[in-house]
């Protein structure tokens, strides 16, 4: 016979077992993190009412979608990037919310990231952005920007990754993996052919299929199939007559059909235009339409169309599934980590990216690094030495926790060793007075650093407008000329995110450093490069033309378009492909960048690799640091088809490696090439082909400085037919 205490314990245990079993039965499968994602999606999908399903497909404020408390679905938050997490705005206005907890680490511009030519750095960059987004409660970061630089005038070039699809692909995949490692969805934008800001909401882009497939789509394809990106943002422009956010070919056939994209397609803010088009042509989430939220095209009008049978229920459920997948991928139902915000580690990473991105464009007679032992005074000249840049550029602007300007960085690094003076040098008012003050400061100093270039003002580097020309604004050419007359020991540091025409002074100036928009730690980074603490290793992700008319879209009068349509007359010949093929000499070529040391290339071997790990060939060679300083070199591999069946660019980037070497150190480099490296898109076959024949392999330190070359024979191959 059981004693009373034991009987009570037995009864209690049985009751607990029964209760927990009942709770387990009542707990929905979609809340169980151990279940497969698709099973959770389907379980939640069947619990949603039709009204709740539609509520998931459109915004209920500028950057959120509605919560559904009945099913524990929280409000979903999005934020602009790509250089950090944007400050919060009011729910129904673009005005700042006035919070004090939404300062962020501001990383350098994405074009600066591309200039590192380092996918590992891209991953680190993405991890910082993702971690801070997580801390701020964001679920989707509207980044990275991945549009190809077709024209050097595009106002958003500074937040894209240059002119080459292969480089953009490698850097974008790294960025996406970094962001999404933090339980935050990245969003590849703007899909597709959004290559100008002028008339961006209405311009119709006409581009041939080869150029589309070989130039403008590869980075997005890599984002989906290699980066596993969870969101894609449609572009504002039209593509072949249909808005990109409602484009059946781009969204249904290519993105979701051919590439197997399982995530959601979000409109650019205000990029949806019609309920039927949005419903049937691939849009999954509508944001930013200038209407009351209930009147969004995928809101009440879509709901009414479903009820009337105008749209199949399967269309609605597909959109909901895609939104739910992203919710589960970002841990919405499972508890999310805390993330981190404005940490010393994040700030150090911002500085490291800025340092690695700096491109040394000229360095006659080793003018830099500056030797502190030989200087007593330094004049810092130029408005960009003190201009705050991180908050500019519109949607990519960041409310930085702090920003080290170039002048502040130089003062921190050398202010206790040098007498540093400052003169603005240029501006919109009192320009002659500012110029004379700068000349006086330059005359009295041992050396001069001019901080010039572009800014985020209207018609410079900013969303919503394109530049008018490539010239340096505010009469900077005259400033440099006058300063050089009184002090030839002058260095120019350029800020900016797109190509610039540099005046006749370039022939006389000893050194030019391109520092991009270097983020919150930019001033420290610039100072460390100028004084030799850091050896610059950045390479240009785009071509600097000598003049605007040398760029392909402008040489062919194919920008900004006519009668509402812009035709990409240059086809495949974008960026260096044009300059190489047409034998046009650039000011600085794609892939170019100097170092404080020198590198030697040798011992090229081209090895047929069979199909090991997908590789069909390996390019092997040696790089040696033959200078006196540690440094990093980006070795670039280009391919030329000797006798193509269809016209091809003279050569195309198909691989690169960045290697750090001490003085005297050498390293063996191996770059694997898969079948796609030799292939081109054949419109008649609606797919990619590699033709049998001889291919020349170029290895160089830029697209024009070729150090090694050899030939390799390839067999014919066909693969990846499209779905048309």
C-alpha cells in the first residue's frame, strides 16, 4: 500500500505528464524550432485567414508590416542600408523619429568595399551591419546595392560595387553571407538594370539578352544561388516596357523560375503601380506606395480581387509562403540573439575597411608616405577635410555615433609632431577669398594635403539625381593649380564614389590618394595611410575615363535616353570591356592601384583540372614582394577567347586573389576556373556555351598591366539553358 506522500507524488507526476502532453499537443508545429522550415511554413499558412494573409503582403508604416497577435506573428521591421542601419523615422513620415538610441556604426561606402577586392572583408562588413540591425530589432536590411556602373554619372554609384559583374558577384555574396549570419535577411537591390537615377521611376530600359545575362544579371544570380539571399528588391525603372517590381520576365521567369529563388520580392518604396500587375507578375511585398495603407495595390484591392475570383488562391499562398520563409529564416518565432551596437570592435572594423579600400592613384618619387622626421608644418586644405559625409546620400545615409573627419584624423595622428593649419580652399561663397587663404597657408607650410573630390550634395553622389559631368566641383582644379605654384610638395586626397576628371595638374602633382566615402573612422584611416602606418592595397572597381565622352554609354549617345526609353547600345562593352576592345586609353584602368612596395609575378602554369570541384582549369603563378615594406597585392586573372563564334569583349575578369606579403616573401597563387569562366550566353540557343578553341589567360595587377600570359585549349560545352 502506497504511503500518502508517495501517493501524492505519483498523482502529481501523472497530472504533470498529462498537462505537458496536452500542452505539447496544443503548441502549434510552426512554433517548434526543431521542425523543418517548410513544414513550419505550411503549418502556419493553413492557420491564417485570408485577411491575415493579405496583411503580410504590404506595409502598415514606412518600414513595417502588421503584427498578427492571434498567431504570435510580430511586427516585421525593415531598414535601409547598405553602409549601416539607418536612423528611425516616424511611422507615417520621412522625418526622423528623434530617437537617441538609433546611432549606428557607419561603414565606408559599398564602392569602397569593392575596392578592397576582398570577399572576406565583405563578409566582415556584412557581419557588422547584420549585428547592428539585429540589435535594433530589424528583420530585413535593404542591402546590398548591386547595380552595375553603366555610366559614371549615376548618382548611386557610391553605394554599388563597380562596373564588373564578376567582382560585384564575389563581394555581394560575401556581404550577404555576413548579414544573414546574424539572423537578419539581406535584400539584393535593385533588380534589374537600374543604372541611372535620372528619370528612374519612368525610364524604360531596352537591353539585348546577351548583355542582360552577361553584365546585369550575374551578381543577382550569385546572390540567390551562392549567397542564399532571402529578399530581392525590384527596381524603379521599367524593363522592356514593364515596371521591374511587376515584371513577369525578371521576377517569375528568371528569378523564381530559372534561379529557384524561394524568398520574397519587395518593391522599392513606391515601385508598385497596379494591383493585377503586382499580383500576377511576381511581387510579394509592397512598401512605400503613396496611398493609405489599406489602399496599397496588394492590400484591400488585392483582397477584393481574391474574393471575386480574379486571382487564384495559389497566387496569394505563394506570396505568403515566401514572406513566412523569411520570417522563419530570421528567427521571428524562435527568439533572436541580442546583436551588438556601436562597439569598439565594430568601429575598428569600419576603420580597417576604410584603410584597405584606399587606392593610391599616383606616387611620383615616393612622395607618400609623408616622413614626419622631415616635416615641421603641414597645411590641410579643402572643404572635404571638415565636411561630415556619413549622413548624406539619402537612403544610404547613416546617423553615425561619431565621424572622424580627415582633418581630425591628421591632427590625432600627427598634431603633436607637426604644426598643422587648415584652410577651406573652396566653397560656394567667397570663393576668391577662400582660394587666397589656401594659397597663403600652402606657401607657409613644408607640405600640403588637399582634401577634395565630391560630396553628397544634389547632382553629386546621392540618390535621386545623376551628376551633370565628371569635373571636380567648386573650382577645385584651379585650387590645386594655384597651390602647386607655391608648394610642389602637395598631395591630393579625393573623396567620392564615382569617376572624376582630373585637371592638367595631374601631371605635376606628386601623389593622389582615392579614399572614397570612408565612413565614421575615415579620417583616422586616411591619416594612417598618408603617414605610412598602413600600406594602401585598394584597386579600382571601375574605370576612370579621361573624359566623359570616352565612356561607352556617352560615346554612343545612349544616356539618358530619348522619349522615355534608354537603349543600351554598348551591349556587352561596359566599363573596361569598352576601353580594351575599342582601344580607348583611360585615365586609370579598372583594377588599378599602387602600393608603397613592389610586386613581381613569375612562373605561370596553366593546368587542366578535369572537373574536380567544378574546376576545369587552374591558373598557377608566384607573387613576390620585392620592395621594402609589407603590403598586399590583388592578382587578377582575365580570359580572352582567341577566335569566338560571336563577338566578345577583348578580355573579362574571371578570378582574383588578394595576398599579403612581407618584404622578400613570395607565395604561390592558384586560381580555379570553372566552365562558366570560358562561356558566353548564346541567344540562339537560349543558354550558355563554351566553344572549343584556344583561350589566352592574362594575369595582371590591373586590367591593363598584364604581368603574365599563356594559352589554354578548352573543349566545347553547353549548359544552363534559360526558361524562355
